[in-house]
């Protein structure tokens, strides 16, 4: 069935380095994707979104890349900071009632 | 910061008790959702509502029930709590169809049934 999965459950990066969090999705009909950040004890917060008619979108220190050919989504965080430590979820929507969320990647920023 | 609130934040309760998790939003959103999330795991939709008097079950089967009597309020009720209900419950709302806009999430209620 439809599913969204993350390649790595945990990711550790040095402060100041760039982070890349990956996501694979299986529904080729998905046309809208969102990355959420969830800090400990809090609900998910929107980071950035992208529609299927785009392959790249940039925000403040974050970039989302979409490769529809291989059904792959990535989130790049530039100059990773301690405040970026959190669990990151990708979510896809194929125009249905709700998003399908992946299991999450825990990002740890090392001093 | 999103104006969506959940209470309580933490709840420890005995087996067999009836509990209601509260969710309120002040953004005037028609669409509201309840997700269940185990630690470090993905979110699973258990209930959603497209407006007053509208409630639907989500993808994950749940023994909970919901009601939507007012636009701003979407409570979730467990008639008889069991240890298997131990989880985090997240409420969300959207201004439009999920395919068009982000969801705003509450802080969550972490429920432990002993």
C-alpha cells in the first residue's frame, strides 16, 4: 500500500556542518510533500513544503529536493545548529483525506 | 505560533477509567484531526472532522470516539482505558484541504494507562 519511509532512523552531525535527511515514498500519485520538525515534548511543526511540479524549494537554511523519478525526498539543513536537534518527519499527500507520515529521523547535533 | 491547544499534557490513569482528551483551536479552522504516535514512530490518523457534526475514522483503528459540536473544539474520548492505549495523542487542524496546506499541531497529550 501507500507508504512513506525514511532511510535512516538516526543522524548525528557536527555543529556547523550541513545535514541531509532522506525520505522514500511509494505512491507515485503523491503531489504534495511536507517536512515537519518535532522537538521533544512538542507537536510537529511545519518546516517546508513542496509540490510535485517542483524539484527544489528553499527556505531559511533549509532546502527540500524532490526526485519524482526515484520517488525520493530530502531535507537539507545548512550550518546545522544545536536547536536543529529533533525528529524530522516527511509526509506525503496524494489528494486524499490525510497525509501519510514516515517513521521519523532523529537528528543529533554534536558540539 | 499555532493557536491549537491540548489538555492535559500528561495523564496517568488506571485501567477501565473513562478519559477525555481536549483539543481546541482559535484559528477558525474547519478541519481537525487526531493522530496517535508512539515514541519515535510515525503519526497515525485515528479520527478527523471536516466541520461541525462531521466525524470520520482514520486509517488506524481506534477504540476512541470523537465529537465536533463546535468548530473550535474536537475532544477525544476513551470509554474504558487499557494499557494498550498508552501513547501520545496529537491534535491538528488545517485551514483548507490537506493537499493544499500545512497542518498545525498541538503539543500533544502523553497518555499512560496503568
